[in-house]
C-alpha cells in the first residue's frame, strides 16, 4: 500500500502515513479487524499531530446524515459530515450549531474528539454539553452508544479524548434555534489588556465574545485589543428587504493562497504593520453592525489555505488557558515574554471561558489565548519555556492545537489523567488507536 | 422535478452522480444490491436536498429479474445511469471460469440486459437519456485485464449502436470512459495523480456532458490522447509489450 506525506492544519509536523477510509459500518469493522495502531482522522483541521500516525483511518467518506428532527432541532449524522454541510441543511429550517470553532471545515467526529469550544463557551459550554449520544467502535470491534447517562466513562473519555477510545461513527446532538443567518456584532476598541478583560466582564451576558489582541505593543498600549461581541439577529433587527428571507445571505468572495509563501514574508516588521493596520482599521471605539454568520464566525474560512501564509515549514499554534484568578498576572507575564522575543503572531485571540471541569476537555474557567508561531529555530525552546510559565499559573494547553508539548508538562497540567488512562486501557487495551501525539504524551 | 435512476448506486461514482443530480433538485431512484446502505444514502439525500428518493433492489447479474425490476418503476425515470461494474480478479479469471463469467455477466450481459429494456421504453416515449459508464480498458485488450476490458469493450460498442438506433427517437446515449478513478476499487493502488479523477469530477463531467448532449467523454481529456496512442500501436509491437 502507498504511503503519503500528511500534515494537519499547521503543516507541522509532516509525517509519512498509510491512509485508509471506510464508508460503511462493515468496512470500519474490517479495518479494526485487519489493521493495528492507527488513529482516526477527520478533515485534518487540528493543528499539530493529534490526527497523525503511521497509519490513519479517514472518516471523510463516512459522511451521511441519519436524521434531522426539524421540530425539536436534534440531528444525527455520521462522523465524517462537515459542519459547513450541517449549517447548509439546518439553517434554512431555523437552526444553528450549538457550538462552533473558528472554521466550519471540520467534521462532527473531530468536534467531539477535540470537544471544541467557540465564542459562546462562557454561556453555553463546549460541544460535548450539547451531545445527545455518540456511537463509537472500540478496540474489541463492538459498537457502543454512550452519552451523559449511558456508558458514561466512555462518553467522558471520548469528548476531548482525541480519538483514543475508538472510531467515532455517529453523533447525535442538539441544535440551537435562530431567527436569521445574521449576527448583530459589536466591535469595541480597547487600549490595553486590562480594558479588554474588563470588557469580557461587562459583556458577560452576551452570547458570543472574543478579542483580537496585538501582542507586539508595549508600554501603555500593552495588550491593545478589539473586542467582538455578538448575538444572533432576530428577524425584526434585519433591514426590511432581508426579512422575507432571513436565512439567505450573499456568499463571500473566496480568496485562496495557492502555495506556501516564503517564510520571510512574515517577520517582526510585517506582523507589526499588520496588527497596526488591523487595529486602526476600526476607526471608532465602538461600532455596531449586522453581518452574516459566515463573516462573524468564520472570517478566516474566506481565505482558503491561509495556513500557507507561514511558509513550507509550517507553524505552531499555541493555545493555553489560565485559571481566572491567575489570568491577568499570567497573561501579562506571557505576553511580555512574547513581546520581548519579538515573535508575536498574526492572530492572537483572547477569550474568557466559563466553568468546565471535564475529564480531558481543554476548557476551564479563565482566559484562553491562542497564538501562531512560524516554525523556526528556537521556537521550540521558547515554547518549552512558556509551558513552564503556563504550568506555574495552573494552566494547560489545548491538545487539538499541540504539536510539541512534552509529556511532563501534559501530565502535570491535566488533572484527571489517571482516570482518563484507566478508561483508555479499558476500551483501547492494545493501543489499537494511537497517534504521534498520544505516544509523545505517554497516553499510548 | 424529473427523476433519475442510478443502477449501482452504492459505488463511489454512483454516489457522486446521485449527489450531483440531487443537489440540482432531481428526485432519485437508487438501485443496487446493498439495501441497507441504499437506505442510509436515501435518508442522507432526503435530509440534505429535500427531494423524493426511492430504493429498489437490483442485481445486474440476475437478468431474469430485470423485467420485473423495470415494471416497478412508476412513473418511469427520465434519465438512467448505468454505473455498476465488477473489476474482478484477473489472474483468478484466467484459471477460474466462475470469476471470468462473473466479470462478463456484470459488465456486459447485465448492463446490456437492463439497458435494452429501458431503451425500449425510452424509444416509445420518444425521450430519455441513458448514461453508460464504460472504461478506457475497453479500448484495447491488454494482458493485465482483458476480461474486464473485453466486457467493457462490448459494452462500449453496445452503447454506440444504441445511440445510433435511438437518435431518431430523440433519446440520447452518453458513453463515459473514465481512466483511473479514486474509488474503493483502486484504494491502496498507486496511480498517477494527473490521470486519476475523483468520483466528484466524474459526476461533474457527466452532468456537463448531459447538458451539452455529448456522445463519448473521457473524464480527464488526456486519456483520449493516451488511448489514441495505445490504439494505434501496431499489433506486432503491442503484443510484445507488458501492459
């Protein structure tokens, strides 16, 4: 069988892998029977090596809708269905995803495996909160249906468990009622980190909130940000001519980056210039507008392959969360170190999470920050140092973004790993499901 | 909206064609042997496109059942896509009559049997479209797959004759000769990327060819060049090649 070079969204690491897929329950079951030590993979939109291994099983061909209850808004589909397809089906009927990440090009199986979060985490939690049940094919080739009340241990270890409990086959979850395809967005320009954080407090009741933060500014403007707050628009908030067809909007122009840009395009100077431009593009300190859901939730999806911006060597996304009490101190510390190094990222996203204390899911009450670092000399050492800082403040790193964290950091920062391991051992005793990441982190 | 019939609807190409036409609002009749899988496809299509989808058992090899199969289809579909095929195991076929017969039965006899019934109905109705998915393998016999190739060659010739006959009745016949397609048939086999079409590309090519009333299409046009070259190599040279 042919091997190919695969990477996930960060283009780092790249790995030679044998890739097989399945499109029926029978073929999935045959894969388990005949193939050892593989990792299931969706659309490859995690950033690092969670969905990489020598052997990979793609769920992309297992992509059928099973049922959609238009009245109550619950939907069941096979794991390889993409969120963008779900939106296309449910939005005209007045429903939307309960939780969505910053891209709609992920599979629903991936959404479960990474237990994704979105701009509404502080109000509505992560994806797992809205799951009705998950069907999963385990190491013993048995299909199990698990939920918050049935086979709970399997459910807990599957949500956020990065595919280590088995092949997620089907997901049934609850959608969210909406009246239109539009979002009322408030844009607030704030001068520094303190102001940004106070905005999250002030807009604590808003359904959606996040901030773009400029990591390279120092002094008084340290942590200057643009805070975005949103609510689904009701029909009566729309301009009159849109009220007839509230779920219709004009598709955006799609841009594409057709090849890897030379990595020197993104240097300290260009990022600084970009951030300044972005910050100053927002003229007034406060503005309100009605934009399509696509523009609000998925601004980067309009640039296909934006990951190629970082050059052929790829990039690392570093997303951590700090407990609320330590958040301000920790963010000042970490942003300071990044500024000093001068290797800030294009996009740094700040967000306040709500309460969550699940087995292996990433979110916890506190602030999370996501930054991009082009792969370069010294970046690994630098991120190892940041790990220690994050750990000191009681924080942790998001597995769906990680490509490099060491085992020690992982085991010290995730509090329930002993229990997680015991469940993995129960459902995946022979390391049938194993990724480069799970091996690096000492899980398989 | 008109309805279309997909014979061999669980194949990757069958699914892609179904998806393409369903997304343009056509109602679909799915036919094949794997009823369970067809029912999964049915719910998927109904949810995605809000169209009418029907499922029928159809076995290409069992030609005695073809008349009954056709009689069930009420109202009769306006377009028929014959997508099923059986690549088989060529080496086994050289030794085993059951395998070689099966290759001929599915790819030629079965296809001709069902399409003949459908062609007669279209001829009476004075409208309809028949799309036959044949293969470049039928353009010249090669030692590595001449059972499959000869069955497809027969099928290609059948389609060409049918087109000739039905032209005056306003019924169109489209012959599709895909080269390599990225499907479960060849999963794990290494094929040159530029010459390998995805099922989606095949479906798009068919949809466009249907609109433009084309007669014979190669999905990736370079295949036309390749097959031309292969077909003009003199036999005394060709027989020495390892193809």
